[in-house]
């Protein structure tokens, strides 16, 4: 499989970035959801936020890499079997998912660094803090973090449902293209 995208298929780098983020985003979300329900006496009460922050910051780096890669690579052309509205809906959903992913990650960073301390990534390195630049930054960023993450998960569910619809009902190559499997669309 080629590394670069072509007009008819995704390359291995785009496919890898897609599936890494597809695994990482729900994992970081689930960890965040779980950690907010821990009580003070739970053995993971202090460690879970460290894992959520570390994995969230790594995800943010992966998302930036994905944006840069997409800017350098044109996505394959839409399949000829798709309706124009499906193509527009897919483009909007992709843009919204990426925007919400970046927003959730960056707002999480603003929460963690609101007190002016750097954010630690699994004690391997730290990300410098941006000094608080608004009143109640931690609270406002927390609200933004929560709602952007929840909306993102809804859009991911819609994205997955659409991919399954294209695969099981339309029987086109939408899903197999992102899996790296070469298959021609059936009319």
C-alpha cells in the first residue's frame, strides 16, 4: 500500500492517523467520564486524571499532526456512487469532528494549566502553561471541554453509522477504502 493518498484511495499514513485517532478519542473520553465518578478513597482517584491529561495531550499532538498531514495531502475524490448531499454531509462531519477534537483537547489543556503550572505527560515531559488569560478560566474551559467532548462522541457515532450504512446497505467502497482494502464500488 502506498504511503501517500491518491485520487482514488487513502495512503497508509492517512489510514494510520485515522485509526489511531479513532481508537484514542473514545478511550480518552471514557477515561475522563470514569475518572469524574471516582471518590476520594478510590485507588485511582489521583492517578486517573494524570492518565487522562497525559493521553489527552498526546492526542492533541496526534490531531495537530493529522491536520498538517491533511493540509499536505489532498483527500481521495468522493466515490461516484455517493449523492452530492452525502459528500457535503461527510465533509461537514469530518470538519466538525476535527474542530471538536481540537477544542476538547485544547480546553482540557486550559483546565490543567489554569493555575500556571505546566502539564505533565506521563512524567516523561511537560507542556508549558499559558498563564490564565480570563476570569474563571478553569470553569469556562471545563464547560467547553465537556460539551465539545460529548458532541464529538455523538458525531463519531454518526460517522460510524454512516460508514456501516455505506458498507452494508450501499455496498460501496467507503469503509474498505479507510481499511486499506482495495475494492471497486458496486453500482
